[in-house]
C-alpha cells in the first residue's frame, strides 16, 4: 500500500500505459498536468484515495492521452474536467463521489458514446442534463440512460 502524496517523479515515466493507484492511502492535491507528458497513458485510476485533483483550463486541448479507463471517484472534483470534451474511446469512467454541481454537459456524451461501457456519476450534486434539440434527444436517449447513476430527471 502506498501512502502520502502522489510522487511528482511519476511524470517522468513518459511511456507508461497504465497507472493504477486505486485504493491506496494517497492524499494531497494532484495537478492533472503531471500526466500530460505520459502520451501513451490509456488507464489512469486515482480513485479510492484521499486526493484532490486539479485541472487547468488551458490544458484541456493539449491532453494527448486517449484514455480508455479513467477512475476519478472521490477526487474532490468541482466540475466536469474540460479535457473530457476531447476524449474519444473511453470505455470506463468513474466520476462518482465528487462535488460536481449543476447540469451534466451535453458534450460529455459526444466523444465516447460509442465505446462507453461504464460511466458513474453517483454521489454528486447533479440537477439534470443540458438540453438537446429534439433530433439529438432521440439519438441520445439510448446512450445516456444506462450510464447514469446519479438521481437526475428522466429524459422524456
């Protein structure tokens, strides 16, 4: 079991494909930009610790990683990370147990809707889903419902 802060030296592992720190005793604040140089990183699990993950808006479009598995459960997130707009091919994403408030942005479904097998949003403070046009809503209905674990209004 690992304990203490996430070592900054991990950012030097540039060819790492998977970093699974799930259920350790890690704590402190992690700047997500430390993972940006890991261009091959497809699996990142930080969940199950006592971490706060911070994101810089300016890094949203420079995230070269194409994550397949992203575990950020209980990472004290306050909003949906902007870099998720540019992800495609995510199969498993856990954003549950955070402090995300408000509406689920409609862009969250755009990039990985074809590949997503698991998407957890439970234990946040979500109030609904951003509205789509009528045509988009029909297309989206079959995608969204299976992945929601938070209490949000139905898509009628």
